[in-house]
C-alpha cells in the first residue's frame, strides 16, 4: 500500500528553493531578468536556490549560474513540462510560476517566508499587469452556471474573507504562482496531471488535493503580478482547443460520461447565447475538442498532445496554422 503523509499546519523550514518555469515563445531577456529576481529573493532569506526552465519550443536559452535549462523535447504542454522539472528537482521546496509573472524581489521573499514553513500548498494574491485583483484566475467550476457563481464569489468575497487563511472551496489554486514541498509535489505525481495539455490542470489539482485533505493556504499579504494570456497570443486556436479539452476532462473526472455529455451541451447552449449578444465564439476549436471525446464514446480519449494536434484534420485554416506552430 502506498505511504500516505498527513499534511498539517507546519513543516520543517527548507534549506533550498526550486523555481520551475515552463517557457513557450517567451523573451529570453525577460526570462533572464525573472531568474535573477528569483535567485536573489531566495538568497536574501538565506536559502540556496535553482531555477528550472523547461523550454517547450526551439528557443535557445542558455543556462546561467543557478539556472537549469531543460530543452529538446518539443512541446509537451504546461503540465508535462512541470513534471519534467519535478522529476529532476532536488530542492526542499518548489515554487511553480508562469514566465509572464512580473515579480518584485520583496514579494517573492515574503512568499518564501510565509509559505515554506506551512505544510500543504500555498498561493498568493494574483494581480493583473495593471495591479487589479485577478479574481478570474481563482474561479473554480465544472459547468458554466458554477463558473458564474464562483466568479461572483471570487470577485466580491475572496479578499474580504478573514475567517481563515485557507482558500475557500468556491476558489481554486491559481497555476500562475504556487508553492509546495518537493515531497508533496512528488506524491501528487507532477503535481499537474500531464493529461492536461494546457489549461484546467489547476482545477484538477485543486479537486485532487482537497479530496486528500491537503490544505491550500491563501496568503493575502503577498501579491504577484501576472500578465496572463501570453500563451494564446500567437496560437489562439490551439489554446482554445486545449481549454475546451481541459474543461471536458474536468467534467469527465467528476461525473464520468454523463459529465462529458453535459459539458458539451452546456458549452453549446452558452456559446449560442454569446453569439446572440454579439460575442465571438471559437466554434471550430470547440467542435474539434468535442469530436475527440465523442469518437471515444464519451470516455477519456487520452492526453491531448502536440502530435495529436498535428495529426487531427482541421476544417479551420487558423487551426492548421496553430498545429504547424506548436510542432515547429
């Protein structure tokens, strides 16, 4: 039987920090600047650190002191990239962050001090590039009505709730910036499931850790700015397919084949409403994602990978361009 650890309120302070970043078409100069801030933050609180950069494209990113570059594997998606770094990391405590986070050394130092003596998972307050609270990154949902309720609660109550430092059940872990002990990350097997190519992996992680009784701490005193949406600026069709597939996968894991059917119906109904009120809907990518699940009898068709995206027959020129981009 697998050994189960109980993750309580506190843990032994770590001796080292490992930062993990999955990069895709990010500026090498921006990545270098981010790495310097991260390494400096750990040093300022007396901890050794390493930054792992997993390169999901063909960018030439060169290792510097304190930086380990993992490349040459093609595009394995966000969760797959995280797993590659977790598998080789040796540091006591890991911090996963998106490459478009605009961090200050003071805030990272504060996060390290607040999070590393707590067991379980810790997340900060995520802000937009303009400095506003990005409540959307915490929305926890399976179907659209649930998302609307969660959005309201996250926007109006998440920062105001002072009853506990634990993240409320209507909110999820934000994958933009999250910390946890290496031991826990290994026990969670990544911690993000590589079956999720891009998006929704943080909703799945939240469900799994709560099922195991693992605490999710929400540190309101630490604020991290995150530009957001960078991964979708050049291959938006690919991102739309991955978003839809990830949401279907969440519904499948919660409610099985019924959940898949209900989500596809939910998406069709609310997308139709969006069209009526004049909003743009990525119909092509929605159909592509749904078709894979229908062909598998509403059962898990397997991970959505770059080779699968390449091999699928798309009806949209934009989708074909996205496939070519993600496989170059």
